[in-house]
């Protein structure tokens, strides 16, 4: 394929289109592979989750709660990742993060 006649804009659009197509095909390939694996597992009397541990590939354990809002127990934070808005507001009001610690 000769790309020398394409403008930069056309090449960028082509790249986006290719990336989108590759992503779609990867999803379809993953779906087909999962179906095949499921059939093989069932042939031997297992479910797919019996063989792969039962957790989706992207599942992550939720972090232990280390900080909790004193008046709203539904507002918690593990201390990992970005600070939630309520923590930022708490600190902006001059309060200490240590006041929220529960562990």
C-alpha cells in the first residue's frame, strides 16, 4: 500500500480507523475464544469459571477503607489513587487528613 499520496490529516484519520477496526476485531476474537474455551470446559464437565478462578480478567480487589467521612459513612477512601472530592474539600477547609483515618 502506497501511503505517500495521503495528507497528514488523511493518514491520521486512516490510523484512527485502523485502530478502531483492530480494537473491534480483538473484542470479537476474545468473544470467540471465550466461547471455544467454554465448550471445551463443558465437554469435560466443568464451567469456564471452575478452570480460570471465576474472576473476570479486569476484576481487582477493592482496597481496604482507610479514611471515612465522619458524618457520612458512605464516603470512604482506601488512600490509593486520586483523592476523592470530599477529601479535597475536607483538607481545603483546613482540616487534617488524619482526622478521617479509620485504620
